[in-house]
C-alpha cells in the first residue's frame, strides 16, 4: 500500500512541476500577445478619433474648453473599448491555456505511467480493472496451439497421464496404429470387418499338405494278419508303427513326444502307468537326474515278496520298518528283545521315557543290553 502512495506522490509532484512551467510560459506568451494586440488596436482607434475630431474642430473653429470636453469623452470611450477588448482577449487566453493544460496533463501522465517500473506485487489485484482485460495466447508461456482440437463436451472425456491416455467413453477414429493392444471386454465389429480379418488370418495359415497314402502299408499288414489267422498260435515277429498306436486299449504310444502310457492316453513322463487311481511314472527329474515315483499327492511303497520295505510319503518323508546297515539289523520294539539275534543287531525302544534306555543291542544270541539311558 505504501508503494502505491509513493507512486501517486511522485506522479503528482512531476505533474505539478511541469504544469507550473507550461502555465507560466503560456501566460507570459499570451499576455505579451494581448498587450501588443490591444496597444495596436487602441493606437489605431485613438488615431482615427483624434483625426476626425481635429477636422471637425478646425471646421467649426471650436474653443479650447470644447476641445477639452471632447477629449474627455474620447478618453472615456477609449477606456470602455479597451476594457471590452481586454475581456475578449482574456477569455480567449483562458480557453487556450485550459486546452494547453489538458494536453500537457495528458502527456505528462502518459509519459510518467509508461516509464514507471512497477515493483513485483506493488499493485494489488483488487486495484486493477479486469473487465476489459485480455491476454493474447502468444504471450502465455508454454502455450501450444490447439486450434486442431474442437471441444464440445460438458464433462471430462479424455485424461492424459504420464505414460497413458484414458478415453473415458467411446473412441471414434478411422485408423488405429499400435504395437500391442489389450481388450478387457468384447470386440464388436461388423460383418465386413470380420470377413476382412478372417481373410488376413487365413492367408497366413500354410496350406495343408496332401495326406500321406498308407494304402501299401495297410495292404501289407492285412496280408500278414490274414496269414497269421490261418495259423493257430502264430505271433508277429515284427510290428512297426510310424504313427500313433494303441494296443488292446491298454498300451498307448505316440511319436510326437516319445512317451508311453499304460492305461492312459495322456502320459506325463517317458513311462506313465495308471492303476485305478494311482499313478506311477518313470522319467526325468532334472538335468542328469532320473525320477521314479508319482507326480501326484500319493504315497509310494517299495518292497519285495509283497512286503513293504520303504515307504515314501507325499510330504517327502521316508519310512523303513527293518533296516539292515553294514550287516546289522535295526528294528524297533516295546520291551527287551527275547529272540536270538546276531552280535550288533539293534532294537530301538518304541516307548522310551525318562530313566529308560533308547534301545538294546545284541551281545550274542539271546543276550541283550540297553544303551543310551535317558536322564
């Protein structure tokens, strides 16, 4: 607010100083012109009157007192006429001075305002008349000419983000060129566009080759089968199948993935065997490692003589009932063993508690001793 007051005082001071100089100059100039014009005019009038009066007096041979009376009247008329002339020239001078003062005042204000360097923030926005204010778009920093875009919408329809442009509703265009396109909903296209897309896809599909003629192989196999049927208990010495084959609805082979399936037409490994709900596979586990087991959440038992020796649970743990290690048998029991065994055989205590031993070791025959007392 103080900056605005200082500015006004500076303008008033400069205007008053200039006006004083211009008015003094104009008054002196107009006064001199008025005086000169009045003097010239009065001299002419007085001369004409005196000449006419002298002619009259000479003709009339008037006396001295008459001359004096006429002279007084002449002086009065001259004085009255002089006041009238001074009044007329004074009005004209005042009018010229006022006009000149207005011109000077306008010039001083214009020059002062145009040359003033206003400090940033020195003029409050409320003191500016913005009603007729306009800014050219070329004077806006960072302005981009968007004359090619027409906006007739009342709501936001296009949102520009860093790395993405979002069309809020329908997008209508003649051509779309993109590297990748992701559609979360349905694509609705007319029949003409669908046929064009179909034709382009089909044009890229290689033409199907003519099917191989297996007639000679079939004829040869038919002859062998006929010949074998004519002989009881005859067998094929060789059977070569180059394509997919299934025998007795049990053994399935396919040359594509080089896998064999038993009781399945979808083998997962080199050999896949299904027995009811159980799957057993033989194949590759990873580089340089084989795998025998199951790919499903099932238990695999390994045994002999219909007895399970090793059990592999679905969580990966391994169970062994009787383990023979370096010629020694390791088993389990609830009490001190009463059977004969070889020296070094071990029976682990299945019901161990504090004060008991972990197990018993055979000293010879029927002699056993405990080991590993639990304190």
